[in-house]
């Protein structure tokens, strides 16, 4: 195209170019020539043939793509009704109204009922089941040196037990938390390896799709991309197969070792239970001799009581004999043997009463516990606490049995709580460790699922573009335009959804 140079020789141009060099003048003229061409010539031509065909080919846009059917589906789910809430509210109020009606009916019956038919009143018994409260009650009820000393001791022991429990509970929590932190650290390190496998797998899927689609698209463009040497491909496949096989073998061996360890641990635990049970039976067998010695000693005491028996102390003798018989629970033949030298006219009646008392399964409630006939408040103490033995020991420190009971029950309570604390701590740590292993194994198993999910979504995104490319190729689109479409499909495979970093 030729442009007349006279166009630029107006007065303004001549004035501007007056002091310019030859090269500057030529550049200035070329710039203005380009502006005129773009504004008046090329723009006019582009306006006459303005289309988006090139853009559609570049972005692989189909001219007839329907929206998904799911877009037009309407939500037919019915609105939830608040009728059940209203029904519950009305039902509760109806029950309350029914209860008040029953109370009104009962009050009306109470006016005309016969006194012989009336149910008796309930007795109010205040049970003191807490040892510190019982000790405080004794101090208030009978303040003396023994009750105050015993109560103070119980309070001190309670405080010591509470502080000890608080310390060991805190120690347990700290220990479990530290083990949990170690477990979480190990889990996160294992998850990093697993996530790395997933990430590498997605990259490998993308590269594989790029390679396959490039070859497939290249067939339509009459060229083949450079492929890997078959020998190298074979070596890579063999190496990958060997590596996977070795990994499976390591996993299988690890599972076998875990199973063997579990079996051995179970057998050792079972053997320990049997051994400890046998030891317990052996200890009980040894204690049987002590029990027999106690029965013989009690029998000698019964003989002494029988020798000293007389009509003047008959009531005391009966009480002593009943107490001794209760301690050894003898048979009828043994009772008769013990009492063969007892010279009482009503000896048979005494023997029968003792047998009846020993054979009886239940006894009447103590009035102090069951309450009296007068409907007033009664107090009684029913304590199931190791501190009760400490209280009894402080009341009578000379009683060696009280001392043995105190140390025995206190030691048993401490050992039981300590064993429970240690057992729960070890259990919690082991459960957390096994849960972490289970989580890691689950994530490892989900790698293949995640890769399949990635591959299917990738295929769903690329397949419509491939179909559009095939359609355009069959319609006879020029190779240059097909090449542009193919390049953009490959670009979409590499950078399109689903993204590797998602």
C-alpha cells in the first residue's frame, strides 16, 4: 500500500520536522502512516468481517452445547410442618392437667375413707452415708475428746486423699497428653507421605493424559510426538512393578508380624491370668488351715463357757454361746457335741433356737435403721467408705483388728484407684495409637480412590472438548485451526480442573 507523502506536509508537520534528523523524520512519518492505516483501512476491513470464530477455536467452544438437565430440576420436597412440635407441647400440658385432676380426685377420696383402710404414713429416715458427714454428726451429737480426734483425723485423711487424687489425675492427664502429641506427630508424618503419594499420582495422571491425548490429537494433524524409547518404557514399567511388589511384600510381612504379636500377647495374658488364679487358690488353701485353727480355738472357748454355766448366769451364757456359734457357723451335730456337758432342762429348746437363728436367711431391720412407729425424723448411719475404718481405729487405737482393717481397706482403695488410673491411662494411649494407625491406613487406602476420583473428573472435563475437536475435524476444519484447538485441549488438561492443589 502506498501513501502520498504530501499528506504529512502540512504546516504543523513542517514546523515539527524542521529541527529533526533524517532518521527521526522517517520514524515520525512511519508512525503516522501506521495510525492512518489502522484507523481508516484495517478497522474498516475488520468491521465488515467481525466474528468470534478464531476465539471459539482457541477456547474449543462448541456452537451447540446444552445446559445440564439438573439445572431445571425443581425441589419438590414439602415444607416441614411444625405440627409435631405443637402436638408435643399440648401433650405435655395435657399430662400435667391429668396429674392435677388425679390429685384433686385423691383429696376428695381422703375426706370419706375409713381410718382402718387408710394407708400408713411413711417414716422419714435421714441416712448419713458419707463418712466426713457422719464424723461431723458425732462431733455435734457427742462432743468429746475421742469423737473430735476421730473426726479431725477423718477430715485430714479426706483432704490428703483429695489432694493425692488431684495430683495423680493431673499427672495422668499430662502423661496421656504427651503421648497423644507424639502419636499425632507420627500420624502427621505418615500423612505427609500419603499425601505426597496422592499428589504425585495426580501429577502422573495429568502427564499420562497429556501424552495420550497428544498422540491421539496428533493423528488428526499428521504428526506424532516424540515418544520414549520402548526399552526405557519397559525398564520403567518393570522397575515400578518390582517396587510395588516389594511394597506389598513389606505390608504383608508387617501385617503377619502384627498378627503374631497379637497372638503371643493374648497367650501370655491368658497364661498370666491362669497363673494368678492358681496362686489365689493356693493362698485360699493356705488360709483354710488358719480358719480351722480359729474354729478349734472357738470350740475351746465354747467348752470353757459351758463349764462355767450355771442358773445364775444363764442369760449371759446364752448370749455368749449364740455369739460364738455365729462366728463359726457349726452344724447341728457339732452344736450338740459342744453342748453335751451342758446341764439345762431347756437345752433342747436352746439348741433349736440357735439352729433356727443360724439357718434363717434374713433378719428384722434394726429400729435405728428402719425407724420407729412415730412418724418423726430418725437418723442412722450406713457408710460404705474406707475412712470409716480409720474413724473406728482412732476411737480405739488399742484394737489391732481396727488397725488392720484401716490399713487393709486404705491400701486396697489406694491400689485399686492407682491400678484403675494406670489402666485407664494406658488404655487411652493405646486406643489413640490404634486410632491413629487406623486413620493412617484409611488414608493410605483412600489414595487409590482419590486418584480414580481425580481421573474421572479430569476425563469429564476433557471429553467434551475432545468430542468438539472430532466434530470440527470431521467437518473439514483447516489443519492450522485444528492445531490451535489441540494445543488448547492439552493446555486445559495441564491446567484445567480438577486442580492438583485442590
